[in-house]
C-alpha cells in the first residue's frame, strides 16, 4: 500500500510503497472494530457514581407528624424519596463497566481500523519528528502543513522529550506511542501522522505483535 511520506519539516512529500500493511475485502473486521471501541470506552469508565437510598440518608428516624388529624398527607420519614433531601429511588451505585475482548478480536479490529484509515488517505508518514527548535510554534507549523485542520494524532516510537513538551499545549494535537496505539486511537482522529520508525513498529505489531 502506498502512503504519503513527508520530510521532517513537512514541506516536501512523496508516495512510497509500504509492505506489511493489512488488506481487507468487504465487511470483515468491522464488527470487531465496533466491539473493541465499545469495550475501550467501557473500560475507561470509573463506575464510582453513587447515590443514597432512603435507608442510607442520615436522619428521618422520627415521624414528622401524627398519622391522622393534621389535614396533611401521612408521612413516615423526612427522608422519603418524595421529600427534598430524601433518598433516591433506583439511583446509580458503584459498578464495574469493564468488558473483556479476546486477543484475536483485538488484533482483527486493530488491523481493520488501520486498513480503513490508510486506504482512505488519512494516515501520513513523517520521516521523523525533529522540529528545530523544539517549540510549540514550530511543531504547529509542521503539523499544519500536513493536516491544516481537524484533530490530529501524532505517533512515534518513542517521542523525544522536547517534541512531547512542544506539542502538549496544542489543543487539536494528541500524542501516542506506537506500542500503545489502539483501535480507538485509530478511529477518533481526522488525521494520523506517524514517524517512519513508528510505522515500522506498527507493521511489526500487525504481523505478529500485540494489539489493543
């Protein structure tokens, strides 16, 4: 498969053939992509939300007024769900949202997502992330030459500390290490820019490494 390769400053580009990138026909792997993305989002949920039932809210032990003769509706506790400050009916409680996905499904989803993005021309290769000087303005200019608009994911293996520091204040840019790149990362950005070194690592993963 051919990908566009940019110079480290983003000013020049050429088409190059890369062997080892995944190839698919039809709908194979699309369901796996959906399942993995749902699982990743579920696993990111903390599940710490909690409300108190009427039995857990403090107070309310004394009957507010006598059962009959006041003209008011009967009431047994000021912590009834009908009262302000009372308990919550069927409210959320802490729970585990995590989902398990087996390794083969993860591998299939990762390969399919990578194929979809590369075949759509949404993955660009940069020789290396070497903005000089390593300043936010310079990194922004390089990325803008390759991807003028939209959310962008930069992938390296690994990032130089200076590059990471210069990129982190640009709102539309996110960083990810090639070893940690997952199906959700591949799906959520409008443009993905990978270094040549990172692409080698990704191709190695697709052809027998680990997937997420």
